[in-house]
C-alpha cells in the first residue's frame, strides 16, 4: 500500500510539473506576443509560430527545472539559466518575422522573457 501511495504522489507530482511547464510556456509566448503587438499593433503570431514558440519555451523551462532540481547555488542557477536562454535565443528568433525579431531583441535586452 505504501508503494502504491508513493507511486501515485510521484506521478501526480510529475504531472503537475509538466502542467506548470506548459502553463509557463504559454504565458511566456503571450508576454512576447504582447510586447510585439505593443510595438507592431497590426501584427500577431500565426498559429504555427505559437506552437513552435511554446515548444521552445517548454524545452527552456524543462532545462531550467532540471537545473533548479539539481540543488545548485543561486549564482550557479543564474549562470546556468542565462546559458540555457542564450542557447535558445536563435531558435526563438528563427520563428519570428524580420520585424518581430527586432522587437524581440529589444525586449530581450530589457528583460528576461525566457
């Protein structure tokens, strides 16, 4: 019985983490789209762009979660998270149009979307 309860809570926890990662990824896409719309009012992401960006942000968030779960110091986490974000920056830019890329670069310098 103990094993069954442990298994249930372990899988529930994993499911919750995946749900959180998906929700965070969708929110990050929305934040990026809102920033782009603010600069380019007549623009929005296509459904294809949204799907691709959500997948990219999910990968970023999964890697950051793994980093956080590895019990590193705050400094090591900060450095690791910045490295993860920089690794995906070109992928994000590759999904965007030329005008959207310009806004993304401005926003990226001001704040961390990733």
